[in-house]
């Protein structure tokens, strides 16, 4: 089927958004953030200041974990796509994998009474275990949106609910995490006990969130493959075909580069508050401000993507985010009101990360229409791997860069080191996000085109059912 030729037929009935279903879908992201917030925000500083790992050891842990993910993520996506149970193909993972995730999260923030290589090995095993459990959940959770909604904008609306749920819990965690760490640690500075008990609270709370999401998000959308494609495509061939999907590759690159910029900033922001601003409790001001404004931004997603399109709203919010980061880099950190205001602007624009999730759903539809390949789990594994690769690169690179600029744990930093932290928190992420934004100019799947592609797929689905019925008769 030619790329430029799309059926002009429109769906007979316009699908409506079920906002109640959206709430339960959003609970899945609440569970995800309860799991991954501590790792994204505090794992690097936990490794350096609490466990006492060297920059080389941390880099090795991140590198080895991501090499494993290179095989694990697509393997998990393929397994999910080929799962057939009475609950569906994705819901079982939301039902049974969360307890494993909770256990490995807790182990990741455990200080074991060992030294040397054994310490590094245990940290690696726990981190990989948390990553594998998270992969099993996040790939299936991301893919299930294509099975609970058919319309492109409806899927975007459910993705917005997911974003809102994530923002709400991030706002709570950003305000509460450091105070809880200090409270449980019975100290004015973070301790191992504080990190452990805070992670335990998050690990317990994530369980009902995933289970409620699994209970309500029934897989009601079914798209049959063309008659010629009924035979299950081998995983290797499916991967190669997905790589031919130009819009998928653009979206995955945008996710990867955007996540790398965002995570580089978030992983270093605690260092910025503690050593540049000079007040650890500023983490409980800046983090909540950003997440509160990200929540506001997430509420604008249905309107923004409908008004400007996913591509247009992505570009607008990205350039706002870049400009705010550069401004924060240029202005000294001694004006706390200014820091809060600029952080609010950055947080508002951070809602754009969720636009990519909506774009990925459209890429699945386009790939099915163009190549006859509909592998939701495998497709979402691309994004999962992109995010975790970004986490690995930023986790490894930033800790090496910290060592390069002369950072000394638990000590007063020189002005040179403070400037270096400022670069890592603001200027470097702005450059990376700019690179991510450039790729979006080549994305071209507007709502009108997605409606036409959807009509084509619906017609194909109807024809397949009629042929099956005829064969039975």
C-alpha cells in the first residue's frame, strides 16, 4: 500500500472518551512512578554518598544493565505480543509482575554488609532485577492503550490521563521523598535507613495501583491482520520491519534523546540543590513546583494536541523548556524566587514527554497499515529500551562528569565544581533536548491522516471477519 495513498472513508461512529476508564488507566502510571521515582531521582547519589561506589563502578553497573536490556526489552515485547490468556495478552503482566517489581525496588536501595567486588555485583543484580520487572510492566501498560481505544485522539486523551496520574504522584513524591528520607533516617542528611524505608513505602503503595488498572482496563479492541499476514511473523523479521517504520524511529529517537536530557537533569538536580543552592530542603520546593506545573501542563494535552496537533504542541513545549533551562543556567542560583518561577516554567513544558506516548500509538497504526505488522508489545519495547538506555547513559555519564569536574561527596564544593554542576543540570540537558526536538520536524501523522488510516484498518478488519464467516458457512 503506497504511503501517499490513504483511504478517504471515515469511521461510521466517532469514538468517545470514557474518562472513568481514563482514571483507572492513569493509576497504572501512578504505580510506575511509585516504582521508578526513587531510582530516577536518588539512585546515583545513593550509590555515591551511601553505598560508596566509585564512578567507574556505577558506570559499569549502568552499562552492563543496558547491554542486558538490549536483548531483554524486545524479548519481553515479543513474549507479551504472543501471550494469550483469559485475561488478555497484556493485563496478566499488570496483575502478576508488580510484587516482583516491589521486591527488587527495595533491594536496589538496600546496603548489603559486603565490600569490594561483591558489593558492586549485588548492586548490579538488584538493579537489573528492578529493570526486568519494570520492563514486564511498562511495555504491557504502554501497549494496552491501543487495546482499550481505537481513535487516535481518544488514545491521546487516555495518555493524558496517564500523564496526569504520573504528575500527581510525582508532585507528592517530590514534596515528600526527601522529608521522608530524613525522617526515617533520624538525621538532617540522607542516610541508608532513610532511603530504605522510603522505598519500602513506595513499593507497598504501587501494588493496588497496578491491580486496579488491570481490573478495569479490559482489552476490547481487536484488529485482525490481513489474510496474507495471518501467519505469525518471526520476532527477528518483525523487528526489522518495525525499523522500517520511519515515524516509529523518529518517535523512539525523540523519546531517547528527550529522556536523556530530562533524566540527566533530574538525576543531578539534588546535587544542584544541595551544593549550588546550598539547601537540601530546596529539593522539596523545586521538585514539587516542577511536578505541580507538569500536572497543569498535562491537563492541557487534550486541548493542545487537538488544537496544534501532536507535532505542533510538541515543538511549542520543547522550545519553552529549552529556553527556560538556558535562562536558569545564566542567572545565579542565589535568588530562590527566580529558581522556583523558572522551575515552574520547565515543569509546565515537561508535559511534552507524554505526547510521544500518543505518537507511538499512532506509529503502531501506521505500521499495521503500511507493513501489516501490529506488534504493540514489541513496539513499546523500543520506547522502553530507549528510556532505559537514556537512563544508563545519563547515569553513567553524569557520574563520570561529576568526577571530572572535581566533585567530592559530602564536602563543600569549589566554585568550579558548582559551575560544573550548573552546566550538568541546565545547559547540557537543554542541548540534548534541542537535538530531540529537531527530529520532530520530520514527523507527519496528523489527526486527519490517522482517521483515514483507521478507516482503512477497520475496513480490512470487517473484510477479514466476513471471509472467516463465509469459510465457516
